[in-house]
């Protein structure tokens, strides 16, 4: 689970896992679907555990087929997943897509900071603005007016009060695409999408639940022509690779926020990509491609 984001606690996950273990019988034979159904049954309110259990099972099944998890999910899965990066203190011009955090300090100061960092990037760079639910509709429209001439792919979670009325107000006055992230866990998100008010969903797949539900979400978004970007939930290399395989199986050619060197100092011998890699090759991986005790 991700602190301040997931509803479930780590202790609840431990308890749910123990309950599942007590339900499984030694020397019994279970089909794949029976196991997936049991995982779903014992993790009703523990989506991150449901995801972990599903991935553990699919890791085994994919290895038995000498395939990556992504190819096990979808024979047409991408062999290469491209990465975006997040701007910290130094510009990294190896990456084409840059995420920039707003909504932390004074708005005018953040706009000036954005102007200064744009000069550090190549002219072909595109920017994802994460507004962190910081703004009123008036503040958001002020921000858009100041940055709209730049190459903005989308603005994520722009409003402190995200509802259909406020989204309609801003959509009438700007063509800059709007993305939701944590709002995908709100019951109201389908209303936003079905009204044509959302252009992108930024998904932390490992917090969403079962693999089945994740692919149902993709189908729903495709139906409504909403693009999907996979994002990090700040997990270990195992969770990171799981999200990367989901991105590949989605067969969505977009830059995903899954290069976790932005947050962690991994040992490059323990994960199949490096800090400055703008993509990862999956065709030589079996199963997940990493192990907890590598």
C-alpha cells in the first residue's frame, strides 16, 4: 500500500494474507481461475494485496511458458516500454517527457520556476503538470493562461474541488488536456469520463486491485477514448517491474512514469534497466524478470 493514498494498512494486508493461507489446503489442486477467485474473495478491501497475489501467480505461470508476464497477458504486448522522468533539481535531456510538480508553493513563483526550467530542456520536450489538486477554477485558468504556449501534454489533478460542474467550466475555456490520478478511486470518475471531461488517466496499477479489474478498466477507457499512463506507486523493484509488464500488456505507446530511479537508488545489477534509460526491453525476461532475493 502507499501511505496517504491507499485505504488499507500494512497490518490489514498481513491479516488478509493470513486468512487466505488458512483457506488454502495443503496438497489440494487449484486451477488458475480458482486461485484468482480466492485471491479476490479474501482481498475485497485490500486491492494492493490482490494485485500482489495475482502477479505472484502470473509470474509462475509465465515462467512455465518461458514468457514474460506481459506476453502471457497479451501476445501482442510491447517489447519496449518507454519512460518519462520527473524534474527534480537538474534537467535530464535524455528523456522526452518531463513531469513537473505544481501546487506546493506560491502559484506565481511556481510559474516563474517553470519558465526557468523549460530553458534547460530540449525544444522537443513535452511536460506533464501535476497540480496536486491545488487550485480553484479561477487559479487553474490563470495558470493555463501563463503556460498554454508551451508543449503541455496534460495537467494532472488540477482542481481542489473536482466535480462535473468545475470540469465543464475549465473545459469550456481551455483545450489543454486534463488527467486524473487519485480521482480514479472516486465513485464519480465515470461521470467525468462519460461527459468527455477527462483526456488521460494516470494509473498506479499496483494499488488498483486484480489484474482482471485493471484490464476491464483499460477496456472502459478505450471505449471512451481516454488515454492511460502507468505511474509508480513508490514500490520495490518487484512492484515496479509488475507495473512495467502491465504497461507493456496494455500495448499503449506512451511514456510511462515507471523509471523508479527518480525515487530510489537501485543497484543496477538487481533491476533490468539503468537510471538514465529512457526505455526497458522486456523480450529477454521470463515471468516478472526480478526476484525478491536477486
